[in-house]
């Protein structure tokens, strides 16, 4: 089955998510982005290009990159999908390379142990918002979603 070239679902969700600090992320948009990455047949390269064509703010680009990479760390992501996400992330890295941040921010985030947020140059992370995603990455839910796309 061919992947749709339209990345509007993911791009719209990311657009909502990157506007505010990640620990205040909109739950509906977060779930929508996660499902698009985890279970859809969406072409993630096209979705990343669509997002990048509409955003130039460095913090927003870093948030989006962090979110996409963070979503690959859930067990429901297949190896092939994670590889596709990392190819899409290359586009983000060209726009805003990962960087080190101040030691004060690093100390605060290290207490929460989100090294990924640090690597994206962010002084914020998803924090407890990750709990919103837990029901959507269970084996049962995953099986239902994968069956829907067969």
C-alpha cells in the first residue's frame, strides 16, 4: 500500500504542540501526533517538509524535533518506522542542529533525566504529559491499529 504524501495530520498536530512549552502540550494534539508517527502510513519526510516550510522559529523547530525523536522511544514503534522518523529528523537537524545549553538549564533537566531535551537545546520536556500516550501504545491497541492498516 502506498503511503499518502499528505502530511497535514502530523504537521497540524506539531503546529499546535510547538506553540507552547511542552509540559503544557495539548493532549489531543499530542495523541494525534503520536498515532500519526506510530500507526499511520503517513510519509514522514513529506510531513516534516510541510512543517518546516511553515515554521522558522528556532524554539518551535527544536520542540518538533524533540517530539518526533521522543516518539521513537516507545516500544510500539517498528524499526522501519523509527528509521523513517530519523530520516525526517535529518531535515530538522539541517534547520536547527542539536546544541548544548547552559549549565543552569542542564542541571534542572538532569534532575528529571531528559537528556534528549538537552540534546535538542531545550529547557523543557514532555514531563508527565507522556502519561497521556500510554493507553495508545499498549500491545492490544497496537494490534488494533496495525490491523486497520492491513
